[in-house]
């Protein structure tokens, strides 16, 4: 049996802005191992890449008085390279919670639309936990949520929430 994790990892590491080939590889793997397992392979690749980036870029001790803003800046601005107002808007920002709506170009959205995959399933199974793991490294009490009712292409934006647990 082929090592689907390695083939998915290779496609993921070679992304050049278009995720179509990556998701074609995931579909190919899903014929043998199922979509859930194929997306779990991708999820692991994403966690590994983001953890390595954080290890290389995040100061050992972030001294932030506002962990929610720190999580936003480190993940969206520093890692993904997106920000408001160009790519989205912040619709709520308190000490404990930030709600952001994104309309930036998204290679995952484009690939899902081309290949007939559902963004709700793909984003939940492959990308939600990697964001959570990233934020946890910025501050252990940060939590990530995505509003799957407000996710493209079902809405004009993807709504994401960073919150600070008590």
C-alpha cells in the first residue's frame, strides 16, 4: 500500500499558491483510505509546518498584555500574511474574544470549488486543529473557532474567532 501521508506531504510542501494538485492527491488517497484519513494526513502536515515556523520565529516568551491580539497578529499577519482592512474585517474585539471575517484569496477555497469538495468538511478536518495548535503556542489559553455557517462559498466571507479561556 502506498504511503499516502508522504505523497500528501510532498504535495503540501511544494505548494506554489494553487492547492489543486494537493487536493487531487487527497482525493486519490481517499479512494484507498477514505476522505477522513486523507484529510488527517493533511492536518498533520499543516501542524508540522506551522510548528516548525513558530519554533524558528516566535520569541521564547511573548510578553503580551493582550493574548487575543497577539494570537491574531502572529497567526494572520505574521504567518499567513493577511490583515484588515485589506483582506477582512474585525467585527468584534474584546479582551477575551476577537471575531474576524475574511474575504482574502484562498487556495483551499479555489481548489475545493474546482474539485467539488466541501469547504466545511475540508476546513474542519484539515485546518481547524492546526490553527488551534498554533494559537496554543502563542498563549496556552487561546482557542480557535470557525463559524461553519459563515464560510465561503456559502457566505461572502469566512468568519473565525479567537478567544481566551478563563
